[in-house]
């Protein structure tokens, strides 16, 4: 069996990543339906962190992708920079083969090396606890609206990475401003396999 190669995404990967993301979330238990378009839009965001945009390549085929954006926790007249990953996409044909685990593990280590203090995400608690993620509420961090849910999790990337950090989480506005009609049209285009 060929070895999985984790590498930075390059422009030639963009369309494959967008199609992969569509296919991954089309069969996901939880999906907003906008993940494919998000994978395209986030690359143009000022918050995008290209150094943490990785693909999993198997024998020349992209079977996984993870993207990161800068985020922040705002509270008491100050803010702290964090990062957020998502979408995390794995080809349905490669689920339960360690692709997502490899991508998350590699990029969390790199984010720590780059000096980021913490990662905040929305995801399945049972899956992400294996990496050390805990409910963000345990760190006195809420979502932007002040709520807390089990799927909202945090991981300090160093000892004390979230010490003294308390407040509301704010991610890149791209996540909340996706045009639903544009997203639906993009999904149909990807389903049909037409180039763009």
C-alpha cells in the first residue's frame, strides 16, 4: 500500500480539495452544506493561514484536507489570538483509515511550533478528545453569542496557553456570511463534475 504523504496544499490541488470537501460533507452526520464553497472562499480571507493548509496525498490523489484561519477570544477590553481549523475533509472512501488523525496531528504540532497559543473548533467531542480538546466552557470561553455547547472545544498548544484567557470566541466572518444560493450552485457544479 502506498504511504500517505502530508504536504502543503498548492494551487493545482484547489479543485480536487473543493470536490473532496463536497463529497466528504455530503455524507457527513452534521453539515451546513456550505463546506465546499468555504474551502474556496477561505483561501482569499485575510485570516487564512496558508502554512497550515495541508492535504493528504495518496499515490498522487488528494484524499484529505485541513484548513486553518486566525480567530480570537475577546473579553474585558482585550483579545487573544487563536486559530481555528475547518473544514477538515476526508474522502468517504478513506474514512476510518487515519487520514483525519494524521492531518490534525501534523498541523497541531506545526501550529504550536508557529507560536499559536490555542486552537478552538466546532466538532464531534468523542473524536477530538483524543487530541486533548476539552469543552471551551472549561476555559471560560463562550461562543460569540455567549452560549456554550459540547461541540465547541479548545486545546491549549502550550502549558498555560489559555491561562487568563476568558471571553467570547470570534472566527473569520467568512464562516457566517456564505451566500446560500451561491453555495447550492457550487455544490451542484461539483456534483456534476464540471470545471470552473
